[in-house]
């Protein structure tokens, strides 16, 4: 019987993980602009690629000083202000 699982987006079969495949699955850096703030949430738009969708993010996850028009960098599951 074959046992499989997913670890960091890499398939693990019978407890073995292909390390080379894991190294190719790196975290990406994304860039956003704050387009609106509504109470405890902010709508972010990707500015590094052409995408019409907005991402709704709790303000508790964002830097306290954000305003409409602020530019943010998302990397390693954290948002930070761009200068």
C-alpha cells in the first residue's frame, strides 16, 4: 500500500521527500497597493502583475500606518511598507 502526503507543496510518498523539488518551491514576494480601507479590513490590489481581483486583508495583519495608496510588500507571510 502506498502512503502519500503533501509537505510544503511537495508530494511525500512512503515518508520520502525529494529535497530538490522542495528547493524549487520557494516563497514568492508580491507587491500590493491599498485601494480602500473599511473598518478592520483593507482591500489590496496586486501591482507587480496585471490582476483585477482585490484581496481583503484584516488590518491586524498589516502595518498600523497604512493609508489608501500605501504600497506594501508581502514576503514570508508578512506585510511591510515600501518606501
